[in-house]
């Protein structure tokens, strides 16, 4: 089971408060402002700044 569409519509980056989008590989949620990618583990988004990686793209 994937992350629900309803949940994706309300999730924001905890650092800069920008809405996040699903990455192309469906393994994370990316903030377009600060470029942090928050992992999805066992279909649960981990929205912790310390767990995020910064994407170069």
C-alpha cells in the first residue's frame, strides 16, 4: 500500500513549510524549495529534517 493521495495533499516540509511531492521512484517526498528528500519507510513518510537528504537536482 502506498502513501494515500489525501495525505500527500497535506504534507509540507517541516523546515520551510513548502508542500512536498513524491519522487519519481516513489521512495521519498521532495521539497522544491530546500531540495530535501524525506524518506518513505514501510509506506510511512518520515518527515524529520535529520532523516532527510539534500538532492542535488
